[in-house]
C-alpha cells in the first residue's frame, strides 16, 4: 500500500501523549465527544453511491453500493445495498452512552482512523486495577469499519502500566469482543451499552484471576519459545536466524526486566516476556502501514500472543 494512503489518517490522545501514528493533536484534559471527533478529524461522513461495471457502456451493478468518504471522495469499500452505515458521529454517540454510565471513572483517551478511514476507533479508559500486584489500565476499544469488513465492535483490552505490555488474553470464561449490529441512526443501543459494561466487568475480573493462576504455575521459557518459534528444514536460513534472535530477545527480557524479577520461571513471567516483545519491539523494516497494523493488533488481539497463551497453558505445571 502506498505511503500516500496514510495522509488522511489522524489521531488524538487525551493523556498528553503522542498517539500511535506519531501524528495528530495532543489534547490536555478529557474532551467531549464533539471535541474528540473534531480533534481526530472524523467529522467526515460516508455517502453511498451506485457501482458501475467498466466498459464502453456504464451499467449499474445491482445489489451493491460504494461507501465513499465525503471529504476525499475515496471509495472505502463496496458493500451490499442493504448495508446500514454507522456514521462516525453515531459511533461516538455510543461511546458517549458508555461514558455516561460512570462519567467520574470512564473517560475518552484516544480516537483516530486507520487505512485512510476504512476503520475508525476510540479508546475509553476505565478505572485502573491491580493484576498480580501491578497496576494495569483497562480499556473499552470501540471500532467501526467503513469498508464492510465488520460491524460496530467493542474490544476489551488492558495495558500493564509498569512495562506498557498489552493484556488481551483469550479467556474461556468471559468474552473479549462484542459485536453490535448496525442500526438506523444507532438510536436504540441502551441494551447494548448495559451488555457491554457487564461484559467488561466480567472480563477484567476474570483476567485478574487468570493472571494469578499463571503466576502460581511453573514453566520453562525455552520450551515455550521452541514451540512458539519452531525450527523446520523447510525454513530459509534467514527465517531460522530471525527465530533464534527473537527467542534470545524474549529470554533476555525475562532475565533483565526488573518488573519480571519475581515472576521468572513462572507462566505469568513467560506470558509477559512475550507480551513485552510483541507490544514494544521495533520492526526491522517500518512499512507505510506499520502503525495502522499495530493498532489493529492492539484492538483485535494478537494471534501470536493467543498461540503463546495456548502453549504456556499446555506446558505449565
């Protein structure tokens, strides 16, 4: 994807910190949704237009329409003509309703767009908690796709504050992701708001239990990493070398990071060493869409971390 496709993305952070893209407005204090949508440059709308077949004669293709961004006129996606657009202001209205459940404790933190507006998101932070003795910041991540790839979704995730590790464990006891059907004007979402807040409370409670259980189990980090980054005769020398380097990096994180000192040899220590690498490591080659992809991984969950979790649970004793 060309670098120019990032020119229409913008973000803001409400904590006075540089947003994920490294660009955008940094705001002090907690903005209203109206201020947030303006600061994140999400005031544009989606218009739907007919889709025509190419050729010497123009003929509309039945059953499909194009989702067109109003300010740049860029086509963000081709969708069914039954697709109901959730405009950015309506998605923010859903976030308003979430924050309205407890304005003293839940606040806007970050909002922005990815891939030129194909996906918009906002992060609502909840009261900080403690997880195995460390502070962590829980988030509700509200995301909407304008390219037809998904409905309005709420992702639950957290950040272990001391080391900036992302905590997005896949739990069997509580859902991390909720999908909300697109509805006209998004004006009937009271039940969804209550369901979301209930699911968030359940997930973060169970996440704390999950962390405590891992902290009480032993695991060999070398065996975990050999299973996560296996060596195969089918791999190139470059792939094998890369896997070796990654494994050594993660071992060093576990050995050297002061915040993991008390968890060395445990399943929780192994999980966080891998999470630290996945959350904070710089890529060998920074592509034009690197920031977008990393933010999407933060929202959706990391497949490698999910696999690591499975391996750790299988090997832990």
